[in-house]
């Protein structure tokens, strides 16, 4: 292939790549745009589809917020996230460091067990998990959501953080040992500052997973106001399923925090995906 033909092919390839990305973006955004236009239709009507209403009813968002008691659900979701994410990230970081750097006897077997845990879908463990939570007397409490989520996030958290610590040069730990640092000091003073990007990425991912958790709160907590906002969506749909504009408005409100977090931390989120692809 000549140099001239190669030069002509490069702009064509770049244009095709951009066109595909734009098409994928439009396909992804179309359902949300349709929901937004439907949320602005008059309450109690059936929106025709992707059509901007002549008289947008912005009050539907206020009505949905009040009808679904989203203020209490917001507080419940924040409480659950504030308990799950820091604990899960801390334990996963400590365990990942221990398996990667301390490497006690049997660590490879323990790591293999956690990797196997990555393959287990929630639907497989939800029934035994229900009876275990019932035996502990925690049904219909926030702990019925918090404790299982921490446990379910452990395999990925440990796998993620171990992948980072394995790639940290051993000379860092050796230099700390020469300076008289204990394993605990090495962890907090040397390894954790170096692991700040993967820790932040893990926290973002777990925030999104916890906020959007649906099945677990739905099964383990009967009181909708004690669930996450996404977990209460089923009850809201059952109550307002015939009022499509109000249902769309409520769904968009529930979705908004996840979108805001993604927009604010999109660089860290993309870095998390790339780091997992390279280091995994």
C-alpha cells in the first residue's frame, strides 16, 4: 500500500470511528430522552413517544418526589452507601495488600476462593442469604442490605486491589523495611498513598453498584422506605404504574445521583476500567 493511500485511509477510518461512537451515543441516550419527554406530559395521560409536550409539566418531578417519599429514600440510600462503601473498600484494600505483599501460607488458595466468588451471580445466593439474614433476626432492617453487600463486594474488591499491589515494585517495601517500618506502617504510609487511584476507582464503582442495588433490598426488606432508592422503584411502579409521566419522573430522579457521580468522576471511572483491563 502506498503512502498516499495510507494517508487517505487514515481520515476515513477516523471519521468512521467517530460516526460509530456518535451512533452508539444516540442509541444509548434515546431511552432517557424518551423518558424525559414522557415525564413532562400531563399527569395521568399516555405520552405518544418521543415528542416534546406542548405544555411541559415540570411539577411532575415535584409530585413524584413527594408521592414516593424520596426524601426518606434518599436518606436511606445515603446511609447504606456510607456504611457499605468505606467498609468494603477498607477490607478489600487490606486483604489485597496481605495476599499480594505478605503472602502467608495458603494465600493462593484463599485468593482462588475469592476468584471463584466472582463467578457466583446474586440470584444463586439470594435464597440461602435470605434464610441466613432471617436466622440473624435482621430482616426488614438496613443491616439486611449493608452486611450482605459488603460480603458480596469482597471478591471483586480483593481481586481489584491485589492486582494493583502485585504490580507495585518490591523495592518499595524493601526500602521501607530497611528504614524500620513494620508491615502496618508499610501499608498505611507507603502502599495506601500509591494505591489512591485504584482505591478511588473502586469506591466509585461500589457507590454505583450500591445505589442501583435492586434485587437484594427487594427480597430482604419488605418496607420500601428502608430500601435503596432503586430498590423502592418496584413499590413505586406498583403504586403509580398507570401514571406513566409520574413513573418516568420518579425513575429519572432515582437515576440522577448515579449520572451526577459518573459525570463528576468520569476520568476516574474510565481509568478504573482501563486499569482493570491492563492489570487484571
